[in-house]
């Protein structure tokens, strides 16, 4: 049995549960307690606030966890970052009132910076040799400059909309973050084995994201050209059809290239093109 800590509610909760479920580890949400067993894998799920997840994993209260890299860096606990998970993407940035003239990080010398991430921004200023006053506040950081609590802020930015609506501009991007899978450093042999089975499944899920499976009929003498258009995982599968001179071609394609590839394949005579969603890709 391995225990994973995930965010109990908030931005990472849904995507964490979806990832587990797509990897064959279903959590019965209706029977949800602080600690809930998953179906389909020897896994139990511990629901915590994201702030507490790095420490829970470092102390072994949970064996592994899913949390923003920003929280891992801020808490500075000794945990292993097993892999990036590709969701919850954001950045931690310094922002100042938009009318200020900004020439570089020297602007922050002697200034007051409001943030919920004093650890990360403190390290940044130390590395740059800048002395700034860091004011730790728990929430609504973005309003601090307009109410006179601070000269600037250091906060999470995603679209940038919150900064704009508070009259601020982003001037330094300090950390790029996303959800990461973290692990305790002294897992037993058994738990290491379970973790590697989990990461194998996560890889398969991630690899299939944004991929489609295509089937089509093609004149057999165009098969070589089609192979050049569709490199696929090794190469496309080509099967003869009952009708003389025709074949069926199967291949996995990246979704962002789908329409270009379809255009090229139609151009060499492909017909009856089917596009299916791809659930898992195991290599
Ligand atoms: O209750 P708990 O402590 O568990 O949750 P929380 O309130 O501390 O965190 P939560 O659920 O808001 O965020 C969890 C994690 O999601 C963060 O630690 C980040 O790793 C990640 N994440 C991704 C974000 C955002 N995007 C995000 N946009 N976290 C917060 N924001 C906020 C940000 O604070 C700011 O107020 O969104 C606003 C900025 O968004 P834009 O789009 O206007 O720039
Ligand atoms: Zn939090």
C-alpha cells in the first residue's frame, strides 16, 4: 500500500483526481474522507491543504504527493521531485505599479514587497544582492500596492488578468511552476515498486494527451508517401484491403498536426478517413 497526499479542494484537486483515475486508480468521491482508499491499485488518498503537502511527504505521513512546484520550493522540505505533471501551470513573478519606470531588479532596493512566498523571493533577492523588505501576507496580495501596504508584489501569475485589473505590471518572472509528483526520500522497496508502476501509468496517460488515432483507405502505390507524411510511433500500420490496389493505413497523430496531415493525405488520394481518440499509449 502506498499513500498519496493531494489537495483537498482548490485548483489542483480536480486534475489530480483525473490523473489518478485515467491511470486506473479510481477514488469514490461520494465516500470521500480525510483518508480514502482508491480502487484498482494498492493506494490510499490523503486530502490536505496544498501548503501542508511537502511537509507531510518529507515526514512520511504520506509517501508521495501532488502539489505545485511553487509550494515545494517555498516550504523547502527535503523531498524528491519525481516528475512534472503538466497541469497547474503558472509563474511566480514580481509586479510593480504600471506607471513606474523599470530598468531592472535594482528597482527593488529598499522597497517593500508583499507576498505569500517570502522564501522564494527572499532567495531571489539574496542571489541578486538586493536588500528589500519582504512583507508576508496570506491573501489578496495584489491589492497591497493600491492600499499603500507595499511598493510591489511577488505572486502567482497565470493569464496576467489579476495584475492588469489592479494596475500592476509583471517585471520579473522568478519561477515557472506546475503540479509535480513528489516522494519521500526513504520509501521502502515495496513502495518504490508501487511508485514506479504509478509513474509508468502517468507517462502513458500524458503521452496520449493531444494524440489522435487515424484510419484511412489509400491507393497501395501511395503507401510510401503516406509513411513520409505520418512518421507515427515506429511507422504507420498498413494492411491490404479486399479491393485490389487499396490498403488501410493506421497511425497515431498529434492533434495540433491533425488537419495539416489530413490535407496532405487527401492530396495523395486517402479516402474514408476516421479519427478516433487515443486513450493510452504504452511503449
Ligand atoms: O486551500 P489550499 O491552501 O489547498 O489552496 P490555495 O488557495 O493555497 O491554492 P489554490 O487552490 O488557489 O492553488 C493551488 C496551486 O495552483 C498553486 O499553488 C499553484 O501551483 C497553482 N496555480 C496555477 C495557481 C494559479 N494557476 C493561479 N492563477 N494558483 C493561484 N492562482 C491565482 C493567483 O494567486 C492570482 O490571484 O490566480 C490569480 C492570478 O491569475 P491570473 O490568471 O489573473 O494571472
Ligand atoms: Zn494553500
